[in-house]
């Protein structure tokens, strides 16, 4: 299977640059995988499309302002060559770091720019007043660096003050104060993600209240979105790609709820690809096991689902692992036909865009 099998044409103007004022006002493409039907709908209709005995599973991870701006400091800092146009914004030692995974109390994996210029042993300082300082202590196989931060009284309070919301690179603007609230689900609790589980961005307290009114059971798992969401695919064959590991947790209560639904042959509906990967990894034996750890489960066509039978998801980038995941659930041909329909009908794409319900 080739990466090129998951390509499609997307006009740039369909990439949503701003969220809608009303989270629940998004359009929703309803895809029925068994019949192959595709129907235009609205997200507000989502609760009415569910069955009373469905179990809906959310990812309660919380995005933190993990994007830091600063400069190189110490003996290693050297201005970049002005003859390289790509490096102009990093002249005079300016740097950008995206914290992707906490390793220990003071050590983090990070993507840094300019990547090729920052070596082990370099000192970096972040914030207008250099509130945070760090040393580069290692380089990983995917080009990420390990940063060891100097001790500060409250690390996360400092991050909240000087950090920026890590908007995806296809959003062509600087982050704004409003993104701190909108690039976050209303049920976010567990801090640790560098990207939002975007299918959840459509939910409002009103929509969740309609779930309760209809008696639809819900539960939560946690998967902290990390480097894998930014990791490009370099191999030509899908099977040769390796996902970066991301931290997850399934509580005993969530595992019990999911297993009870499976035993009763009820549908388990995942909100987003991150919830799918968490459930499928924890349930790879056929029973969902409680616990925490790291997963690099890569789901693509040919995968046999053990837990998830339906999902809500946003529209994903061409040739991406997330597009492969939804193709595994609904079939590649049906998904690409659905995407062609969404393009023709001018749906809004990607993180701040519209959604798709696959059942």
C-alpha cells in the first residue's frame, strides 16, 4: 500500500483559519460505511443520530501553550547566515521550541527551529525576560531535541504566561488570546497535549446536556497528542512508517464501561482519532485493559477493529496517518469519495473546520 493512495486535492481556501463563533454550528458529513451513503448534515444533529444504548468515548487531554520563542545564549550561539532566506527569522540566534513530551520533571522532548543549527550543549533562553532557560542534552531519531530546563518556582505557571498556543502550521496566522479557549475542548482536563483532539472542538455544554437527556452513556480516556501529529511520512509504502509514541491512560472506570458495552453488543463511538487509537491499543486483546503507558499503534486499511464501531472526526491532511486511520474504519474508496464531496460542497477543513460522522 502506497502513501500516494491517500492523496486528494484540496483548494487552500477551504482550510479553516478561524473557528466558528458557535462551536456547534459546524457542518457534519454523515457517512454510512455499510451502505456507502453520504449525507450532508449539521453537528447539532449528532445527538439525535445516536442510539440510546451507545457508549460515547471522549479524549479529555488538555492543550497547553507549548510553543516557546527565545534565543540562543552562551558560547555556542552564532547568528545564522543571511544568505539562507529560510533562516531570516532566526537571525541573531532567535529560536522556537515546541514542547512535545515531558520526560521527567525538568526534561522535555521538543522540536526546535532552526533544527540543524542547534546542537547538544547549547543554552537556550525563552520569554522576553528570559524567564525560562534550558540546555540541549540529546538529539532523537526524529530530529527532536531533549531540553533540560533550569529550575523555576512554578514551571507550568511560567509556561502559561510566556507560551503560545501551538496552532498547526496550516493555520497561517499568529495565535491569539481567543485560541487559548477555542483550541481546547470544553471537557479538557488532563494537561499534556501539544495539539487539540479536534473532533471534540464542536461540543458545547448544550450538546453534552442533550446526551444526558437522551440517556446516552459517556466515558473518558486520555491520550496526550505529541510529536506524532507533526511527524511527516517519508516512506513510500504505508507499512514501513513508524509512529512516534504517545502517552495514554485508561481508568478502571472507563475500561469497565467499554467492556460492559462490548459484552452487550452495544456500539462504542469514539470522538476523534486519538480516542480510537487509545481504545484499540488498550483493547487489542479483545478486552479493554485499564492502565497507562505509551502507544505507537498505527491503524491503516487492513486493520481489524476490536473496540470502536463508529467515530466522529474532522477532515485530515492528504497522505496523513489520520486519513489512513479513518480509511481503515470506512474503506479508502468511500472516504476519498466523501472527501471529494466535502471539497465540492465547500466544507471547512482541518482543525478549526467541519466534521464527519462515520457509522
